[in-house]
């Protein structure tokens, strides 16, 4: 039998927007290099990416979706709730995790029916490492965070510095990192401070990572060089950087990336066209977080007081009581020069517009990277997950933004509904970045410089381009040695 004509990769993304979006972009990037790619997803999630994949197929790229039915009945979730962003309670979240475990069997069956050359698996499917070994093929892990966060997390768990501080608010230096980075105990994720359920899951994920062929990162060398080196050479894990993956998107892709935009993107862009360069603040907290109405009120009053035009994305439309915008100050809309988007926004398109001068973000890694790529400096307002680590990259290491002064890593069960940052602090941070003092100018210039570098790394000969090509080369060699 002659070898298959193309290298074949199967992508298995986790069912959350922040994971699916970059992984689908990555899959499409491989396909644009002639690698045959199959993305495994579920019925409703597949609809999100269908148009983009159809466009790829039309233009001759070797890519397809493999759609599995989601086990609603088995876990007791209402039909249609197929990703982390759509579930509304902790109980539903757990059911969704359970459902992802139930997908293991059909995924294994599919892979047995047709064995690919490599599995690219989200970190949340550690079982794929043993299965890939059984099939005799490499497994690559997709890690959706920054190198910086991975290194910080490693240090926190390896050196346990929290044990030596006497109060929650005392600043301490994170040991073993290339730069001096300071945190307080309150900002450290629960699972990196004390052993809990998630610590155990993360141990399994880490162990699977160590036994994998390597880790695929949506980052680029020039953004966090010391941490790429630290992760590769000190922690000792092989990686490839192929980001920023959003740079491989067409304009059509950007209209509906990850979801259909709830606003007409043209309307949004023509509003931005009427604004001065670098004058508009974009405010958005990712695909999952829903602030309670009192916190929305603090944000609204801060935006009004800071007096800069803004686009503010709010994702909790269904949970806000009191009807339409009862949580806004009286007359807010008539007084401010801003646009509120209630639901999914075309984020990359917005960030790329010259009028955008700042991004107030929860420090999700995709958001940070998309902002840097567009040369937009940040106002960092971390909430949970690895976001407080990312904040330190933004404010202390890369120095591409200012902090809003968030003090505490949020435990969603305990802290739900609380106001975490007051108006005064929010207003101060907006003014600090947007009013253009010397510090803000330096921050802006540094971010724009990184944005220019980002454009270069994905071009022929750039660092991310080279990593992609060398990974493809390695996988081809592995396939040949397997076949012969
Ligand atoms: N996103 C978007 N529109 C929205 C909200 C989010 O396009 O209204 C995209 C955003 O561009 C990014 C992803 O969703 O690619 C969010 O990922 P991130 O890591 O920033 O945060 P998460 O949602 O995982 O907390």
C-alpha cells in the first residue's frame, strides 16, 4: 500500500469558545499549508464554524468537520447547551464536563476507523495521550494560555511561595522566573495555592503533557521570549509557537468568528470611522463572564466620568433583571458617546480599527494576543483562571498596559454577585491609559511595536512561520518512519 498523499491531523477542541476559536484557527492554518485536517466537534458547535470551513473547502483546502451528537439526554442538559459559554450554573458546568467525557468513546471509535498521523488535543482531554500511544501516533497538546502564565503556574506549585507570606495582601516575588514578578496571595488561583479538586485534574493534565510529543502554543516568540526559553529549557517541554492565529483570518471570517455578531459589523465599523485614531476604549470581558448589575453600574459611571468614547460588550443579557438596561444610570445613553453591544461582538474587527486606543480586558489569553496583534494597549482587569498571571505579563513584564487594581482572584461560587472594582479605580485606569501622558505614550508605542512584530512572525521566515514548517516536517518524518 502506498502512503497517504497528505499528512493527516485530527483536532479535538474543548467545548468552550476560548478554546475552540484558536484551535479551529490553527486547524485552518495547517490546512492552508496542505495538511489534511479533521476537526472533531458537536452538532451545535459545528454550526459556528461551518461557514468558514465551507469557504476553505471551496477554495480547495483539505479540511473537514467531523460532527458528533452531543449527549444531552445522558447528562440531563437542555438541548442546545453544548459549550461552557452557554451554561449558566455550576451544576450545568459539571454536566457539560461529564458530557465531554462521554465523547471519549465516539472519538476513539472515529480514530480507530481511520488512524490519522497525529492527534492535536486540547489539554482538557488528557486521555488522548494513552490513546495516541495505543495507535502508535504522536499526540500534541493545545495549551490556550501564555507561556508566562504556564511558567508562573509552574513556579507557584513547585516553590509554594504562598506558604511563606503572612498576609493575603502582602506582595511576594514569584520564585524562579526570568523577571521580578510580584503577586499577592489573594491573586493566586485557589488551585495553585492549596490542593483541591482542580489541582488534581491539573496534575493529570501536566503528566499527559510531559508524555506528549509537544505543546502547540498560540503565542509568538518575540512577545514573551524569556518565558518561551524558560518553558522550553528550564521546565523542559518541547513547544511550537504558531500564533497569533487570528492573523490567518479573512474579513469574512472576522464577521462571525466564534459566533454570529449581534450587531451589524458595518454599522459598528462606520461608527468607529467617525472617531479619531486611538480615541475609543473597547471594553469586554471575554466569552463567559457575566458581571452582576451593581458592577455594571460601577463600570457605566466610570466610563461616563472618564469621558472617552467606548464600545462596551455585555454578555449577561439573559440574567439581568429589571428589563432593558435598568442597571444603567438614568439617561446614561443620551449623555455618553458610546456603543453598548449586548451579546457577541466582532472583536478582532473592532480591535483592528484605527480608532480603538485601548482595551479593558479580563486578560483572557486570546483577548490579550488579539489586542497586541492590533497594537492596542490594555487595561487589565483579571477575574479568574490564569488571568492574574496574564495581568502581570501585561503590566510588569511586557509593559503593554495598566492595571485596573483588581485585588482578588474570584472563586465563582463564593464571589458571585459582588462588586470587585469600584468606579473610582476604573475611571483612574481609563484616564491613565487614554489621556495620553508620557507613561501611556510609552505603553502605546511598545504595544504598537509588538503589533508590527506580530505581523512579521507569521510571514515566510518569521518565527511562528518557521515553527509551523518545522513541526510539519517533524510529523512527516515520524509518519515515514512509522510506515516503513
Ligand atoms: N470574543 C468575540 N466576541 C465577544 C467575546 C469574545 O469575538 O463578544 C472572542 C475573542 O475575540 C476571543 C475569545 O472570544 O477570541 C475569548 O477568548 P479569551 O481567551 O479572551 O477569553 P475567554 O472567553 O476564554 O474567557
